[in-house]
């Protein structure tokens, strides 16, 4: 017969686990969390997907004659994958540890590792964003750091980023956080805020961003390339919204070019447009290569984001690429860069669902107050080995919502 003390131990462990998890996550707290309830069931299944609808992009009529346009709805998929967890087998003797000893020796390290995995999966989305400031391989300094952040904000604003307060976040890698801390120290008051910069990585609010240090912000290595790449043929643009486009290119170094997923580039003469008015802006549209690809003859078909749309409500460029337009890859061949990420909360979605209770064993699920992420802790006895099996599980789903609402800052 199970004693009440065992149930109390499991409950105490799960509460402590949720507390530690919440104290180690930054990205989870700053992204879109509006869709947990949209899955409609308490426990999501692996592979379960919801399609999050995005607002339509209508065109505007001039004059009194009716010009009927189609209503085109677009969406971003949000899919649950496999649970994240950690597992242990404990002998009866090991279970004589006090709750405090067990927490220090097993629970806390396990939950910190799970938290890091959750955060890492979210940060891995960084290579899907095409907006970028700086040059891979060129380190930012005390004199250029603030300018880079200001340029990132400008690029977000050009892409219709909402202007409401407390929506934008800047996640700095540890090195860039030190550079920006030194650059900004004279701008923050009171002195307690300056102290926080050095102790816990929180810098306060700067240039519309809430600024944090985050050790898991992504990095990137530019592919290896040479030659003088150009558009190989006039591109037939998308007429409606799409996830990506495929463009034909040539002029790469034959047999020596590999473009990595996440490589960013521009096309001569292809400019951004205002998302609403479609007025051509002075900034070249940036694109990101979404599939790693190698050449054999100097000709490459690149799958790129955003999709190239030249008319209608989803128009995002001034014109379609034409043959011989020059392609410029950001960063030298093989250059390595560390990123900081500037983003609006709607750039990224995170959903977390509670796993179903187990039919056997002792279990407890608690939801962290700060992040809304539920963690299930289950303990069950294995009669064959005379061990108590304990497992920790979290079910989450990450996805991008508006790729244009995030900007990578090359800090190195």
C-alpha cells in the first residue's frame, strides 16, 4: 500500500521542478503563447497540428467602380513533436534520501537540462529568419553595438512590427551582452539596473527592446562559395502568399559551392516594399536559403524565404529578379558568426500541453507560473528489478509565425 509520504514527496518534487524550469528560460517568456488552448484537448498527441491563421492582406481600390478581390487566408502550422524528458531508476535504498538531497542531486540538474533543451529548440528557429544586420565574421564593438541594435529596430519597423510597449525583445549572446553592457552603462538608471547587467544579464529596456543575456542564442557558419553568382533566368513570381520560392542561379564556383541553411543574401535591384502601401523602400530585400544545397556545375536552384511576390496584397518586393541580377551573400565564404536576436513576440509561437495522467504509478503535473509550461513527474515501481522508475516529461511545440518580425544581429 502506498503511503501518503510518497505522494507528498512526488508533489513537492514536481513543484520544485516547475520553479527551476521557469527560472532558466528567457525566450519562452517573450514569444507568442496564445495557442495552448487551441488544441482543444488536455493532452496533445505527437504530430498533432493546428494552423494559426494570419490576417488577410487586401489591396485598395481607387475610384468608385467595384473591384472585387479574393479573400486569401494564410496560416502557419504549429506541430507537437516527441516529448522532452529525463529518466532514472532508483533502488529502495536510494529512495531513503531526503527530499532536499534528492532535489539537489537529481531533480534540479535534470530540470535545468530539460529547460535548456526547450530553449535550444526555440533558438534553432533563428536560421528561418531572413532579416539580418551586420556582417558574419565582423565583430561588433563598443562603438558599433548600439548602432546595430538601432538598425535592427528600423528593419522591424519597416516590416510592420507593432508599436505597442513590451512586445520586442533582444536576446544577446554572452560576449555581445558584455559589449552592449559597456556601451550602455551610462544610459541606465538607477544604479541597481546597472548592477543587474553584470549579475543576471538583464539590462532593462533599450531602443524599444527588453534586453536579456541568453547563452543559447544561435550561431551560423556561412557556406563555402566562390565565383560571381547571378540570377540565371527571369523569375516567375508568386502571385499569392507562399512559404518559399525556388530561384535558378548560376556563376558559382563549379563543384566547390555549398550554401548552408540560414545563409542570407540580397539580389541587385530587388527592394523591400512597404507591407501596406507597396511603396518601394530604399533597402534591398533580404532572403534566406532554407535548404542546404551544393552545386556540381556552378548552377544552383535555391529554395528561399520569403517567397517572392510582386503584386497583390502579399507583394513584398519591388520587382521580380531578372537574368544577370547579381547575388550578394552576406559574409565571406566559410565565415562564422554569433547572433543576437531582436524580435517581436509574434515572430515565434510556443505551445505547451499537459500530458495525460498515467494509469499506474504515482504522478503529479504542475504548471510553472512564469512560463505556463506543465511538467509531469511520474514514479512507478518495477517489480523485476526492485527499482522505482522516475521520469520527467514536457510536451511543447515551436514554430515561426511572422518571419519578418525577427532580425538576426551578427555580433561576431
